[in-house]
């Protein structure tokens, strides 16, 4: 058995009183205890127990603990042949349990092998415990239903509670579209030049508006605030209501970015009122969108759905594809929030497609990031890493610091899932530095993750 | 049933308690709810209403997938053959209806 690793075990080991991992959750302990009871009951007979664990490092810890309890063979499955050969060989070296680890993707060949050879798991005369990620199991249910129906039981282990992930990046309602950081800096220089030359105050307000947006995207929030306050002042003086609404909206986004939720809500509310008075539907849609984000962030998901829905309807009526993509992205995040992974993936996918058509790189990067979060949440680590890589590259290219920081932070959690603690620590330190530069409230979350990782690295070194 | 039985055994109970069954059912419901697409859910609702599970054409495999994964099940009695959503998923049917 080439792919198998035989682990001698101490049969006299206690059930599970010893700690499995430093970070297991209480409900996981109960579930693991149930698995052990089930393996004991199955002793000497075939059984097929499926077990979902997303983080490979956590899975390996559980396997080590089980291997201390039962004499086990661990079969790492890479392709269908690994399943067929192992089961047909019938040589399990006197193992009490066959522990299988499935790959990240269910290929057609593997689905066929699981379906067609499912009975061999019972014929083996030894119980099988099959570990896979959630995304793999979801695929099994759809594409290898016979194998799924044949299971004796299945368990889901959540892994350690890392607190809220950095997760989704929101699609903000800005009107600025640009190619890369150089493009932004070039536009900044042109606008600064124009601002010096311009005589018309309304034009000055428009220039200040764009300068505010550029500084915001570059992560220079103080500078953005200065430009936008100037815009607001001029717009009020000349009674240019559209300028007032726009500056209030942008100032709301700044307040939101620095965690001043109540102030952000007030500013969006004022902006919305003016946009409604002016009949500026596009402005109304943007404010509703941002208010939806605030509702979502404060846990009012019903209100968030209503606001995104209204914003989407207006964007569709106006033929505003960018607005449609923005709303779909947020509805995707809402679905993700409520655990509807498939629906979230569909909505992000639609949003991504529109952003790609429009050449909206920022929108593309946001959708890719969030699709990465979904892949990570379902244990598809290779796909998550690919998506974060693409997203990070685009954010770096665009000079969008907040996007860079969030993607780095989320990548840190991904590396942690794989047990690559030092790499994870490097990434979260980098992310925390940027969050601090931005004055973002997420800096606190990054610090907590960094401290936890530092402790884990220390524990690891002590064990070594 | 196996899940509930093993939980009762682990908790050293001689009989399967209602909570053992409920927690096993809830776990299954969660899994099905997570894996079904919107199209699957819409079709499951249609099957629940019509008691029939038919694909629309040869390219449509949704009803077949629901039957294979035991989301929908087929019965045979004195009235002939008919289909419905697996009874364990009926609480989800109410949820899906509200989402429509």
C-alpha cells in the first residue's frame, strides 16, 4: 500500500480526555467523541463514516489523535485509483480503522470510483472514516449520490473559532473608474492643476469631488476629508445641491471606513434626502446602497436586503450596469452572511461578469476576493489561494490599500488553516500595518489575529 | 437513525431520546439546505405541490438529481406512484416558500 501511512497506536489510550488540539471547539469534542464511539461499535466490521473538516492542519490533528486511540492506516487519496487499489488489496496490516483523506476537488473519475466501489468500504471488514472538505462533500451529494446514500453516518467539525473572518469586501458606491494606481495619480495631478486654474465654483466643486474620491481610494483619508469639506462648503455657498449631496455621500463613506457608523448613517441620510428632492435617481440608488451596507454591518439583514433591492431596481431602470453589479455583489455578501453559499457564489459570479464587461478592475478584484472567501469557507484551499492571489495583484495594481489589507489578512487565515503559522503571521502583520495607516477599525481585529498567531507560533516552538 | 442511535449510545442512554433524533435531523437539513441551488429549491417546491418529479427535457436533470440525493423520494401505494420532498426536509419547504 504505497500511499498509506501505517500508524501504530496505543490501544489503551483514554477516549478523548487528552487535548486533541490546542484550539478545538466544545461541540467538536462531542462530535469526535461520537466518532470514536461509532468506530468502537463498528470494530471488526465495515462502516462508512464521512467527516467534514475544512482546515487541513486541524484535520491532521484529529487524525493524529484518532491514531493514538485506534491502530489506523491513513490513505491520502489523490485520484480514483488510490481508492480502488486500496480497497481491492484487502491488506490493511491489521488496522482497526481506515482513515481516508480526500483531495480538494471531486473529479469525475473519483466520483465514479466512490459510487461504483462503495460496497467495498463495507466489505473491507474495517470501518472507514473519510475526511473531506465541505465543498468536496457538497459535490459528493450532487455527483456521487449513491456513495452519499451508502454512508453509515457523517459528521461536521467546525475547527477553532477564529472570530469573524475579514471576509467580504464591500462594493462601494463610487462613480470613479480607473485602470491602475498610475492612472489615479495622473488624474490627481490633472485635477490639482485644474483646481488652481478654474474660475467657476461649480466646476471647482466637481474637481474637489473627484480629488476626494481619489484620495479615498488611495487610502489618504485626511486628504480626502479636506477636499470633500471644501466641496461641501463651496456647494452650499452657491446652492449647488448635487455637489452638497455628493460630498455628504463621500464624507459618509469616509466615516464608515473609520468606523463612525452613526455619523455615516446621518451623512447618507442627508445625501439621500437631497438626491430625492432633485429627482437624482442614481444618487438615491447610491445612498440606499451605502445605507444597506450599514444595516448589514449592524446585523439588520432584512433592512439591508430591502435597501439593496431598491438600489438594484433603480440601477436596472437606469440601465446602470455598474450599479447593478454593485447591488448583486452586496446581495451576494448578504447570502454569504446567512450561510447560503451557493446563492452567494451565483450572485458574486454575476457581479464579476458585469464588472469584467465594464473593465471595472476594482469590482473584479472585490468579487474575486469574496469568491475566494467562499472557497476558503468550504475548504477549497487551492481555489481560495488562486482567487486571493488574483485579487491582491489587482488591488496592488490599483493602489487600493484597503483591498490589499483585507486580502492579505484573509490570506493569513488561509495559511493558518494549512498550519503555515510563520507565513500567516507575516501576512497579518503586513495587513495590520496598512489597517493602522488607514485608521481602519479592522486594525483591532487584525491585532487580535496577530496576537493569537504569535501565541501559536510560540507554543509550536516550545513543543519542538 | 444511525446518527441518533450512536448519540444515544455515546450518552449512555438505553433509549434514543427525542433530542438525539432532532439533532441528527437538523444536521441533515442543514446539509441539504446548503447544497441545494435555487433551481433545486424551486423544483423541490414544485414537486411538493404537484407530487410529481419530472425533468422538463433531456438536458434538464434537476428532478433526477433531487431523487438521487434523496432530497425528493418516490412512494408507491394504492394510488400508484407519487413523489414528494423527503419528510425530514418539510420544515425547509416552508422556509423556501417564504424566500420565494
